[in-house]
C-alpha cells in the first residue's frame, strides 16, 4: 500500500526538480517568464544557475564529530528540553507558593525576608524615613518605621528585596 504512494512521491519530486523556465516576449514587448513554452510567440529556454550552498563556518556539534545518529541527537535534545521545562515549572510553582505565603503575611500585617518594597508597603504602610547607602557592592536602603516611645522598626533592602528586619 505504501510502496505505490512512495513511488508516486518520488516521480512527482523528480518532475518538479526538472521543471523548466521559458522566456517569452509579451504583447507589450516586456519579457515574461513561465513554466511552459509560449504558444503564439517565440520562446527561449532559460538556464537557471543555482549556486551551491555556502560553506558553513559553524563548527560541527561535538556529537556529530563522534558520529551520534540524528535520532540519538534528537532524543538527547528532547531530554534536555524536558529537563529545562521541568525546572521552569518547578520555579513557577515555588514562586506561587512564596507569593501565597507573602499574601498571608500581608493580611496579618507582618513582613518577611524576601518581600519586595511594594509588599512591605502593603503590609506596614509607608516608612517615616528612608536611608540610602551606595557603595561599590551596590545600593542598600533602610526603611525606618517610627513607633511609640522611640521604638523604631528597621527594614533593610538590597536589590529591591528585604534582607533583614530589626526591632
């Protein structure tokens, strides 16, 4: 059953590879190109030069050098892609769990290391003072929350995330 179909496909492919192009002069004197000779006008067969594919400057993959088959290469690439997707899925799951934890803390008016500035503001509101420090190791912020009886709370940020909290 499949043999006649394969034969037909090969014949079709070879016919398309041997297709010809003819140049004819149109009624307006302009050149026209078509796949069959012109009926009522003289036609000229056009030779089409197909340049060879340029040599690749890209070094062959290491697996090609040792003779890894295309199937083995594809299997390995698919396994690597699956591993990347599993890692990304795990990362997204961890981010969701972390966000849910932070949302619970915000509802309870608490903060934790790892929260960003917006989450701290949602939980504790705006600080009464912000101290900024810039050094060769980067910039840091200290948010001061002024309390009663000179009791202040300090939230320290680096890279936009809480790194420590002191009371």
